[in-house]
C-alpha cells in the first residue's frame, strides 16, 4: 500500500501541514515548497550560475506580496499541483518529494 496524505491543512498563511497515512506529520513553509519546485524552469534556475553581485532584479507586483498557496490540487494518485500567489503553477510535487521536503512535526 502506498503512503498518501490523509490531511492537508494551512496552519498559518506561511505553513502547510500534511498528515500521512502512516501517521507521520510533516510541516512545510510555503517558501520552502516554492524554492523546491520540481518544474523544468525552476530546476534550470536552481542549477544556473548566480548573477553578478552588481545585478539588480526587478520584481513583479506578485513577487513583492507575501508568498502564499493559492490552491493545491491532486494530480492523479501520485502528486499535487501547487499554485502560488506569485503566479507560479507548473510544479507537480510527487508524494515522494513531499515526504523529502519539510520537517517532521508532532501530531
């Protein structure tokens, strides 16, 4: 039997809690989930050379606001798609990846 979430809950605007079918409880910051996005464009950015220290990045209005989860929907029986408040919505978070991210919390 595959381990799967039995409960997903935003415990605050910045934190997600997942209770798993084996009883493990994990907590995630929204920033951690966004930075761990597994989509191709995010993986490319994560592996790219950092820009020179003199480069200034112009942020969009969505990037200035606090980061939140706008929605989170199952993708089949193996993953979840997460839409973030910064407009990013292409990451498919497998159950295995969600088990790796976050930290174990008390029930």
